[in-house]
């Protein structure tokens, strides 16, 4: 396999990853709205720990478990930030960000 061909494949995968991350962020925003209107805390440490345990347990590939967990920890951090921003908007304006 040639280098350029490999890079093209990675570029396509990166585009798919970005689309999935944005879909995840959209859902996280909705979760933030639910939490804000219900008066629930944004951070759910038990849920985040369960996600990370599942990632380590179900990791099937060449990426080591520790690396997969580090990546998902960052994804969770960013999802939490989306929820915080949405909750802040709801608190100040009464409306969720769309």
C-alpha cells in the first residue's frame, strides 16, 4: 500500500470521526438541557467512570486500552463543556441553544 493511499484512507476516517463527535456533542447538548431544567448536576462521575471502564473492556484493536481511555476522557471533557455552556445559556436566557 502506498503512503498517499494510506493518508487518503486516514483523511476519510478523520471526516467520519468528526461527524460522529459532532453528533455526540448534539446529544450531549440535549442532555445538558435535561439536566439544567431538572436541576441535576452536569458532572456524573459514576457515569463517566462506567463509560471509561466500558471503553477499556471493549477495545478490540491496535490502540492500547490506556490510549483509548485517554481519548475518551478528552471526549467526555468536551461533552461536559458543551453541557455547561448549554446550561449557562438556559440559566441566563431560559432557552436551550439549538
